[in-house]
């Protein structure tokens, strides 16, 4: 089977939260077969680049193979945090949508759930 390049949201979903000025985003593949490709391609640098315009200064990735999931802890991406920011809903969940939509990954077609494959 051939490889395809897809938006991250085609092969994974995210959970997110925030505490102070730190965002926590977990990326979880729909199919376990996609996990190794995500480990290889969804890096601290790529996540930090997506959130740079928000002022993010650092990103630490934790690989959790038993789940399987990737957890990213991003510093200074919340414009001071929930209590200081003037942004509407510029926190955890909305940042995870940026990561899922802005990062693309190259995976075998079999790693993309049938419902997310283009016709």
C-alpha cells in the first residue's frame, strides 16, 4: 500500500488542558499502527512552530507507548494564562485544534481510518 500525506487530525485526536501559562496537549492515534509514524514526525520542534505566533517559548514531548500517545507540554502559549489573557478561548482545547490541523504526517493508507480517507 502507498503512503499518503494527511493532516494530523485524519489519523489522531487530541486532549488538552492548561495550567497557568502552560498548555498540555496529548495526541492519540485512532489506530495503534499509526503511533510509530507519529513518534517519528510529530516532534517538539513542529509543535512549537505551530504555536510560535502565540508566544510559545518551549515544548517538551513525552512518548507514552503503552497508551499509545504523545504528550506535549508547551510553555508560554497561553498569553499569560486564562486569568490574564484577553483572547476568547485561546487556551488548551483550541490550541490542540491548531496542532491537529497545521501538522501533516506521511503514513501508509492503512493507518488512516476508513472514515477519514478521501474518496
